[in-house]
C-alpha cells in the first residue's frame, strides 16, 4: 500500500446501524466521479440504509493529496474493505486506481458479490494498464468486450452503438417510469413518480438484462415537463446476474440516473434502495411503504464538472446529523 493511501486510511467514513434487516451485513460504497456528485449520493443513501435498516455502510471516496474529497480521483484509500463486504455500491467515472486497489475490486467480483452501479459507473474505468486493462470502458478484449461496464453492469459508454447522452444536461430533465410488465418486480415495489435532474442516457443493455424502467426526455427541468416527441423511451433501470470466476452468480442493479439531485425524488431514491435489497437477496423484505426519507441535512449541489463542495474530508460527513455537503468553509 502506498504511503498516500496508508496515511489516509483512517479517514474511511462508516455509518453503522443498530438494528434492522441489515444488521450484520456490510455494504461498501465507492464514490468518485467528475460530474454528477456521487460523493453526495453515496453517503446519503448509506445513511438511510444504516440508520433505518441496520446495515454497516463504509463509504470510500476519491481524495486529493491533502485528504479532501476530490471527485474523479483514482486515489481511493480503504479498498481492502471489499475483501469482506456483502455488497458493493458504485458511483464511478473514468478511474484508473493502482494495482493494489484493483486487486481488492477484482477479488470482490471473483467471488460473485452483488453490485449496484449508478450513472457514469457504466464507464467507470479508463487508463488501466496491463492485466487490468480489460476492465476499461472501451476495452475490446475478446474475453471481456467493452470492459467492466458492459460485462458486469450490462452497458458501457459507446455512443456509436446507442449508449450515450440522450437528453441535454441542464436543459432537459428526465422522467423515469416502470415498464408495465415489470410492475410487480420487487425492485419496483412502491416506486412511482421518478424525476431526475440529470439528462437522460440511451442504453442497449447486454442480453439477459431485465429492463425494469425506461426514461422520457422532458422539455424542461421541471417534473411536469412534457416528453420530447422525437426521443422514444430508453432503458434506464435494469437488473441482471453475472457469473464470477468462482462460479457463483452475482446480482446486479444498474441505473443510468442517480446523481445527487436525482435522488431528491423519492421515487428514484426508493428504487435505488429497493435495488440494494434485491441485490442482497432481501427482496422479501421490500415493502411499498418503506421509509426512504433522508437522514440528517441533505443539501446537494448542482452537477457540473469542477463543481461540488471544496475542502471537505470524509470525516466531515461523520454521524447521522452532519450536513451532506457542508457549506463552504
């Protein structure tokens, strides 16, 4: 382990519940994307799962050399937490972690652990070298075509093949709806009125994916915006399984939405939390009226490159009452 990662290991953020269906189960969140504020989405969802349902939730962040959260940084201390994790929750974009960090990540996949990936996680890796290069979003390795995104989550970033931007950011927001045939799927239990501030993506999920939700590009940033006629709905929520090196099949939930302003919508938030339960084989415990209210102050920042709160350390988000994110210091 590098001196940088070793010196920052103590900054890992952990929320631990006291009782509930999640007691004794450990979810590791990894948040490092450049634009959609995964560093806000992940701790907010982690708090709900810990405080309301008893899970232990460790949240790892991309950091700078001073230990501040740096969206999009590939320096992510604490990846060894994956070695004994029961669930992996990802919000990544174009990362190239060092080999030691990737060993923990691939080790988790090799044992078939459940995975949840939001938004840009479909193109989570870029610039990996050597034996890990096949996990890059644009890999054309015949044994692992289109990398981690396509092979595990079911899609990557490949605009020419139909997986890219679909609704213009900051101009067109996104409505998501439950595919009628899947209204009784556990992930969609109690889910209604999903509105996302981030622009829609198009997607062509890999064969074997079960599409649960689709998107509509709206003509405004408001929930009551009208669908744009020349933008037919695209898959935006799906589940699948992958076969690991151990032979075990792992469950996967993927959504092309999930930015920090997207989860203001109770429907989006509920769908993601239901997705965690389903991935972990806890679907019998999904109730349509489960409490998915935020825990503590949630004050997300508008998504943008170079945006987000500055000089925030993971420890600034400790406890259930600290704001996500703190105001400028």
